[in-house]
């Protein structure tokens, strides 16, 4: 049973566990520094010849969910509810990815915060006793996101240095009741919409950093902890611009220094020196894939015991952006621990 | 604490209550048969002169949420989490509607099922003990929906007889722990995506009816109840085509006759004889506004004691639709009761 502490944080006393996890990625992501941690790397971004990039994204998400369920030694019938969403209009990456699975579905929209959002809700539902097994999932695809939010790739437009590369990737967690020696969700925090009035869709890091700062500062206050209490505070995905801004905002506004324990999924998924990815990775699938590969493995090996994972979303819509509106940000967090 | 019964249904043992509710609508909805039940009718669809129809939709949702909180004798600081979403790309109706409220936000996408989806999650979070007070909300706007999903109104296109009119309306519920003599959520069911391969975006009723049939049949099985056990089985929003199809599907496939207790929000919000609304109302705001006005009032007066409210969503996206894909449907349900 969950207990609210402070203003926004919920302790999940039963500590639901991530009993299965999977990350599958596209070609560019499969050439990055954590390539060997992924479950599968597709050799081309159509994902086995899908007729459109949107369908490719659905195929990617289907693969991640299927593998996460299989790795938990479970089958689709065991899943009470699947929680998921993605960046595409009306979340079609998810809808068409999972619709044949015949699992009750709770549709979410949190932009790039979706992995933390879905994991937060999935674990709250397990903790409440409502569900025995849930799946949290999300995906993104470079080509479907560029076409929808900026320009079709065929246009050949130049990208700015602050632009992030939407990862072609999907990740999924199978969340069940507590299991020993398994990464478990001890607490969740749902964020507020924050808005520093950023309007440049090629600078999502700046749009998301204030939300990440707000959620991290609130979580530390609510739990009475300091950055040094964590092995890793992991944001996803601020990229280079957003990471620097986050550290600056937390120092300036809150006098909190997270630099020693902070990393960002957008800087982990690509080789920032040798891959042409501008400010780093982004897209729901980026943090989902990093969490459900490298991070889970390091938690299972004992290298990391206490990870505060903060999904950061830029609530960018072309419609509102073209009407002169800002890009509001939101960040949700889950505390993942491997202590007993 | 929630208990799963049968395959998809969760009993909420603490019976969280709807302690505040509000519905605000546009001009056409304010000329319909339940006009006097709404909290406020805006005299023109720009909602106080908003610069775009999308901004008008946000203003509408902000008004509904503000009023629901006020009617619960609460303030925004009392709200632990607001759960909401809408039809617009990236749910901007909701984002820009509530972003100034500074309330933790859980973004949802369930198309026209969003009122039931948000109410189901909000009440599960209260029942779990995590939250004391939550708000469930959604909105829709005729002009913003037509522009996004079909044609801009300025085009002057003819609409087909099966087309539904997206309601310009918003509704919100303030959900808290159980309170006597107040409509309360006793059970929730989250639906599966169903797909009868309907591809016509002007026939959403047909796309949603199979999902509604699936969720209603499953709920009756899970709870061991019959249609006659309910004062009202209320779908939202199938319109005329979808309602007829739902009743036919349930009779043919399940031998269940709901005709004596069934009504649909899309047929209640407009005068089907005298208003030019084709197959009836639709849009997230339609069922949200009908539930949070006429239905709540009839429950508080004692006329209705047991209402099974089923939100039905057509997961229509222009992108997938233009790529030749079908329109999958989903339906979520909440059982609202006023017994002690």
C-alpha cells in the first residue's frame, strides 16, 4: 500500500519488482557504446521491412514487450494491464504495436517521460494489490518523429547543434510483486508541468531541464535525502544542453549539486564523440532502452543499488508550436533499488 | 485496497467518491435537452475569444477543472494528482488547459474513452491509499477535432449520416476517499483494444461498438451480474449507429440484452430530432459533460443508484488512417453507485 510522503512522492511499501525487461534498437543505436547490452539490434530502421516508419516503430515496441514478457517467464495471458504510450499522434506506435496481444491497455501520453510514467503507474497498480503483473512500455523512431515534429528526412534539412536525435528504440518492463535480488520500485513521484517558455523544437533539452530540476529537488526534499545517497540519478533524455542546464538550475535555485552522481540516457546511448548525433539522444525509446539494458544489468550485477530514474518529457506539439505557444516540460521519477 | 475479480475487473473496496463535478459546454450543446444541467454554457465557441480553437478547448477544460475543485470546497493545493487527456495531438487541450495549476499531472490518451480512463485511474489511486484527492478530466472541441481529424470547418465539407459531432465540452471529477450519500466508484474495468477493421473516420460508432461490447460483456461476467442489476448502462459516445451495433453485437455474440437499461451520452447531449448532429455526439468532452451534469444530478437525487459508465474510444489517427490502417477501439468502465 502506497504512502504519500512530502508533497509529491509515494512510497511503495511492497516494492514491486521488475521481473523482466527488454530493449531493442535500430542500427545507429546498435553502433553506440552500450550496444552489447541490448536484447536485439535491427540491421535497418524499417524493422524487417515495415511499409512505413510508423509501422516500424510499432514493430519495435511489439518486439520489446514480447521479449520482456518472455524474459519474465510469463505469457501475455499473465499480464493484467499494459501501460504505454509514445510520441506519435494518438500514440499509434503503441496502439498498433500491442493491439493483437489482447491485454487490457491503459494509454498514456508523457512524451519522452513515458518510460518513467508507465513504470510509475504500473508499479503503483501492483503495489495497490489491484494487479499481479503489469507491463510498462514505450518506443520512438528517428524517422517517424522527425517527420511528425520537424521535417521528413527526405527533405535533407540541417539540424542545429542543440537538436537531439530521437532514438530508434523501444523498452519494456514486466512489473510484478516483490522478488528478492531483483530491481524493485521503492518510490514514485509524478511531476508538474513546468514551462520556461522555450519555443524552439530543436532545443528540447532546455524545455525539459526545468521540469527535471523541479522533480529531482522535490523528491530529495520529500524523502529527506541528498544526491550522495544515490548511486545514480539518471535523467532521460536531456542530452548535452539539457544536462548542463539541469545541473546549473539545481545549483542556482536549490543549492543541490548532483554532478557527481548524474548521468543522462541521451548521452549514454550514442558515442558523443564519433556519432553524428548533435546534442545526444532523445525520444521515449531512448531512456526506455538505456534503462532496460545497461542500467538493469548493472543493478543485477550489484554495481548499482539505488537508481533514481527521472523520465523527462517535452510536451511539444506542432499545432501549439506553430500557434506560437511554448514547449512545456514534465518529469516523472521512480526510485529503483536492489536492497532487500 | 483493490481486488481483482474475474479477468479484468477491480473492486475498489474503499469506494472513492466523486465529491465535486463540473461540466461546461459550447453553444450547440447548450441548446440541447440537458442544457439546464450544465454548470456553464459559453455563448460562442471561441470560449471568451481564444485566438485558436485549440486554445478554446484548453480554456474549456481549465474551466471544468476549476469548477470541479471549487464544488468540492477544495483548492488546487489539495489535489495530489490530476489525470487527464484529450483528442488533440500530444493532448494539448489538457497540457495548456491545466499547466498553470501547478498540480502533478499524469497524461493519458484514450480518445473518447478518456473520462472513464481518467476516472478509473484516479479512483484506483485514491483506493490504494496513495492519493487523498485526485481530479479526472477531459475535453473536446468540434472545430479543433474536425480540423485535426477530418477537414477544417472553413472547407464546408458535407458530413455523412454516420458521422458524429464532436461535442464542444469539458468535464471533470474531484475524486476523494469515500463520503456517504455521494456517487462512489465501486469497481473499474480497463478494456482491451478491439478492431473490427473499420477504416471510415466518419463512422466512429462502428469502430467503438465492438470494444464497448467486449468490456460490457466481460464486466458482467467478472461481477456475475445481469443488465437488470443496473439502473443504467451508459456508453459514451457511440451515437446512433454505434448504439444499435452494440446492442446487436451483445445479443448475437453473448446473448445479453442491455436494451432496457442502455443509453448513450452521444444521444443525450443533443436533440436528435431537431439539432443537425447526424449520428449524435462524440469526443472526450461529450461523455465527460453528460456524466458530470445530468447523470451526477440524477444519482444525487436518488433517481439512479447504480450506473455502469463505459467510455468508448476510437483510436483514430490521421497518420495511420491515411496509411490504410483500421481504427481500433477501446472501452473502459467504472461502476458508480450511491448505496452506502
